[in-house]
């Protein structure tokens, strides 16, 4: 599948999953917040988040086809550092010292994990456009996190559903404009692609988008971005379990550093807040 077709179905299936959860909650008596019930600024922020998500996913999946995946991940996972910088400028205060140490530790650990997965025998694919797309994705992910405060009054289920629906529609529109609409309808002619698409939509889009936004609202954008550096570590662990790929000592050290960063963030949060749980929006 072409990237545009894959991300379109991925977003659409994810929207159906989260929408189904929202419908179930509504049947149990939960009030569903409609977009008309919130202010214009909240709707604008939600639209910005949807555009950011659209750009992030499309740019990364195109980059995966142009450059080595490890290089793509290295470029993309610079975004926690950008989030920390932008948040400090927005809030007009210097970054928290513990967060900076955790960020540096997690970035180093992520780099060790990713670089440790490079296979010299396979060669390294690189071009400026592919790597530039990863930086664009990193900036878009930063925007997604930063604008989340603007629609904090919209419950996570509704916000996630709207974001994924708008992303799916956006991908279809882009495909129609650039003449790649065949990529959208391809799964309808190839039933064998559905297991992968369902897995990507449910586990790769619906659930993680909902949990990522929940994390931003619970612990704040900076901590969420740093903790998201666990993703490459999980990827390497799954590759070892599912694909039988070996995990070297460098990757093990990198995973330990990312884990240490997560522990440091949690300890620092308890010290800074006196142990009281805080919802950060």
C-alpha cells in the first residue's frame, strides 16, 4: 500500500474504535459534549491538533519508505526537546531541572536503542527529503502537544474521535487531489490487507491516540513527550520477542537509560508536588 492509503484507513478504523467506545459510554448515561457546546478557540485548537496529526503520520510513513527506519526515528524523536523549549517560552519560565536531566537521559537512551538496531550489512538509506520529513513530523507532533491545552474542556473521547475523523477525511482529500485515490480503494480489492489494517487502526491509531492525549492531560506535554521515548524501546523488545531479533548490550543500556528517565520524572513529580496527584492540562 502507498502511505496515503495506509494512513487513511488507519485513521478511519481508529476513529471507529474510539467512536464506538464513546457511543457505549453515551448509552450508559454519559453526556456527550458536542463541538457546538464549546467555544470557537477550542474548536480552532482541535482543528490544529487534527492537522498536526495528519502531517505527522503522513510525513513519517513517507519517510520510512525513503530512508532507514532508524534514521527516521532519530529525526522524529527530537520532538520532546522541542516541546520542552516551546513550553518554556510559552509559559515564560525556564525548564525544570529534573525534566532537563530526564530529557537528556531519555534522548541518549533512545539514540542507543535505535542506533543499536542498525544493520551495517544492510546499508543505510538516506536522502534530504526523507530526513526533512522526519523533522517536519517532529514539529507537527510538537504542535499537537502544545495546542492540546486549547481544547482541554473537550473530553478525551470526543477530541480523539474528531481528530481521527478529520485526519481520515483529510487523507482522502489529499489522495483525490494528487491523483492517488486508487490507494484509498485498494483494500476493497485486496481482502488480505485487512488483518494488517485492522491491527494498525486499533492498536496503532485508535488506542494510542486516545492514551497519548490522556497522558498529556494527566502529566503535561513535556513529561508525556519524554515518556513517549519508550516507544523505540518497546519496538526493539517486540522485535526480539516476535521476530527473534537479537538485542545487544548497547540497546539494553539504552533501554535502561530511558527507564531511568521515566523513574526520575516520577520521583521529581512527587517531590515537586508533595506526593499529591496532579492533572496537567
